[in-house]
C-alpha cells in the first residue's frame, strides 16, 4: 500500500526553526513529485512547495518569502521541509502528498505550533 | 498566480439530495482541476482529477465537469458520509492553488 508518514512537527518559539520529514513506502518513490500542503487551524488548504522526482524542479509559495527549503533523498524515500524564521502564522498541520494526476496519496499530517 | 473561487462557501442539504459545487478559475486552466473531500482531523481525499475523471475507489455518485474557467462537482444522491468540506485545486501552473473550500452540512 502507498504510505506517506510525516514527522518533525512540534512546538517552537517565534523565530525558531523546524525540519519536517515525509517518509514514503509502497511505491517507486524516485518517480514521483512530492508536495507539502499546510492547513492552519480552522482554515483551508494552502499549497506551499513541490519537488520533482529527480530534484530538477522546485517550487515555493510566494508567501513563504524564502524561509522554507524543500529537499529529497531518493535513497531514503524521504522528502524534507526545512522551516526557518517561523512566525505564529506558520502554525498549521503540514501534509505531504504525492502527485499522480493530482494529489492522490497524503500523509496524516504533522502539527507545527509556533508560540 | 491562478486564483480559484468556490461557491457556495457552505450549504445545508439532506441525505438523498443532489448537490452541485462550483469552482471558478481566474484564468483558463483547461481541465487541470481536481476535487478533494476532507473530513475533520483527516487528510484530504482525492475524488476527481482532470476535471471529470473519477479517482479509483471514489463512489460513482461523485462526478465532475467543466473546462477552461468553470467547473462543477456534483453528488448525485447524498449519503451520510458525504458531509464534509470539498476543495478544488488547479494543476495548470505553479503555485498549484486550492479553492477556499465548500462545507456541506446536514440540514
């Protein structure tokens, strides 16, 4: 079965940093684009970053203002999101998702609280 | 960036009702549109991709249509488990934006 598992969330003070991980299994990881999407409490979904299968293409939401960095390690079936200079507005559940025509598989999410 | 709007933002309906949700893009996106269902505390679940293709495992009472700038998601006959929030998302270009969501409540 396709599985994506996020980790690395937690409580951090404003100005701090966190590194999220998304570990995949059940599919040929190095052939898929992986994405990060977040959802602030009680709010909608916000796309924040995507990384192509071979690291060729990386995209970020303009709202991040260069504070986040996405990367992947295909040998470890993992994608990472380094988040710096966190603000209270970054408080959200962070999901990773696989692109197969659309976002067909999602992790359960990891909660990041900036306070 | 391509903006998506959804209408209505919320609606109340009863089991057995036929429901339609609309998604409008700020510019033409062909059929590069998907629909998701999300229940509280859960990850979104893909229902429709390429505007009208039913994702494997999604119930056949869900259907999508449209192209260009105007799209619809239709639930032909509401089941109790369909009360949730629905989002559209465009894949024409990055950022792959989501619509603001439509919450479907029990009447």
